[in-house]
């Protein structure tokens, strides 16, 4: 899961000598927010669409050098690091370079989004559980033990500090069971707070079936 796996070479590039009007056309044609810019020695940085649109069309890209975004990532870095760049700097593309600083292509935000969905197994039909616990009490080993003691397995796990409450850990679990009632009860015994759960409740289904049977009886 390194950045070189998602490199796209079809991303357009601009040169310092290109006109602003050329850049405007590229942005319109390719529907990007940033485009890589090259000089005599190779990749220099990213130029943003908003910056280009604010410049006179008869000028060249070189006039915007001070506004270039100097972001890039090495080909051997993990894709999690790429996620950080996209999130922090609001990028639509991220240039990838090799050990010699040579430009190899770009990662698109959409490609990284779909890869992240694969990691999180979002297409599965399993149950989803959203928990909270004090950071100091967070233990992935304990969480796994609770799930596995109920005959299930964790398919993916995300743990993040709660917004505005950094001492609280929010945990989102994808579990390979569609019915999570017993797992939820066990987490509650261990004093986890259940924020939300998405699963098939077989006990509720049984109650619904009996209620529907009773209604049909009344209608006879």
C-alpha cells in the first residue's frame, strides 16, 4: 500500500512558459483544482485554479511562481501519509517523486478515496459498531477479545480522538456478523459507550413477527 500503486501519468502538466490562457483551458478541460508546473530542472510545484483565474491571460505561468504549492510525496511512502496531505492541504492531486526528486506522476483524490473504502471494507454486509471510551482505557487487544469471545471477528477498525474531547477515543468497528446484540451487551458490561450500531437485531425481528401475527389475528 505505497503511493506508487496509485500513480496516474495522464494528469496534464504546465510549463513556466505557458500562458495563463492555456492554464485556464487545462483547468476547464480536466476539471482539476491544481495542476503540476515544470521548469528547466523538472517539477516545481502545483498551481491552483483560483490563482490562475485571478491573473491576466496574456501573462505566463512564471508570474505565479511565488504562489505555487510545494507539496509532493515519495513513491515508497505509505498511502496513509498521502491521506494526510489531501486532508491537510485540500488537494485534488498529489505529485509523486522518486529518491532523486524526479516527478513520476500524481495520485488523484478519487483514487485514494476508493482505495480507502477497500481498506475499510465498506461494501460488506457486516455489522457496524460505533463506540466511545476514555483514551487511557483504550485497548485494541481487549476490543478484539470482546468481539471474538462472541464468535465474530473485526474486519476493520478506526480509532480517532473525539472532536473537542481529546481524552475520549471514538472507535468504529466493522464486524463479520450481521447481528450484534450479544457483542453490544458485552461492550456495555466493559463500560464502553455505544454511540450507534447498524445490524440486524434477531430479537427485534422475533418481536416484530409476533406483533404482526397478533395484528393478523385481530383482523380475522
